[in-house]
């Protein structure tokens, strides 16, 4: 037994509402990614500024004490402690250069990587929205055609039932006038006409039923494909290379930090 068109229209509205909510979730997912990337970008930029300021402070500190060191009379200095003091200043100046290099990596390379990631997220988000809209339109087209075919089928069922009722009445009339040859002949002619009309309506009903069942099968296949394949594919496409990019970003950051620390530890 087929669903009423009103029930199908209500179900289609529910599906549309559900898909609109899913579309909103995809948009929020993209916005959340971009917000996080922007926040991390600001962090690296500010961190780079802090490291650069630290490097400048170290440089100024070295310059200040190197001037006083040059003014010392080496003849009156203990060579071993003076050499240690000179080495400390040299290492501090080298640390300043290393921190300046780290600042450049953070403020330039890290920020550039995050800009590329944000651009990729924006591009994939736009493509996924286009794909989602295309799949959604295809699904609703299928559901709309199913709804129209349901109306055609139920219309054919109604006319077939109506034709059968008229045929039954004619048969009853033939039976009622069987004692009158003239009236019986006219009644039988009318019965033949009603039988032909019923056969035509029954044929249309069977044809529309077959078309309806094909539409049901097609609509079910589209819904199954959407929920089991398309939706997951869209989510995976939105996340394409996102986590790998974060891994590469994290690795580059730790390598830069490690390099700065190793430079400090070198003698």
C-alpha cells in the first residue's frame, strides 16, 4: 500500500530540515577550523615578536658589557676568569642570534604555513558545499518525482476502483432485467462498455504501480547512498590533509625549538 502524498510531503520536509541542519554543521565545522588556525597564527606571530624582542635585549646587554670589557686593563686581569667572562658574552650574543632566527621561523614560516592551511580549508569548504548542494538537489529531485508518481498511482487506483464499481452495477442490472430480451441486450452492451473502461483503467493502474515501485526503489537507493556514502565522503574531503598539515606544522615548530636549544647547549 502506498503512502499518502501528504505523508510523503511531510517526510520530505523533515528530510530537507535534516539536510539543512547537516549543511549548517559543515559550515560551523569550517568556521571552527578557520577560527582555530587564526588563533594559532596570532600566537606564533606574537611569539615571534616576543622572541625577537628577547634577542634584541640580549644584543643590547652584550653591547653594554662588551664596551666596559674593552676598557679594562688586561695586564691587571686574571686571564682565566677574563676568558670565561668573554666566552659568556660571546655565547650570549650567539644566543641572541639563535633567538632571532627562531623568531623569524615563528613569525614567517609558521605563519605562512598556517595561511596556506587556512586557504586550503576555505577552498575545500567551498567545494564541499557545492558538492553537498548538488547531491542534495539530486536527492530532492528524486523525492519530488516519487511524490508526483505516488499521486499518479493513487489517482489511477481511484479511477480503477470507480470503474469497477460501475461495472458491478451494470452486472447487477443485467441480472435484474434478464427476463426482458430487449432490456437485457442494452444492459449487456452497457456492461461490455463498462468492462472495456474498467480494463483500461486497470491497465493504467498496473502501469502506474510499476512506475511507482521503480520510483520507490530509486528514491531508497539515493537516500541510502547519501547517508552511507556521500555524507561520509564530504566530511572526509573537508578534512583532507588537515590533520597531516597540523602534524607537519607541529614537527617544524619542535625542530625550530630544538635547534635553538641545541645552539645554546653547544660550547
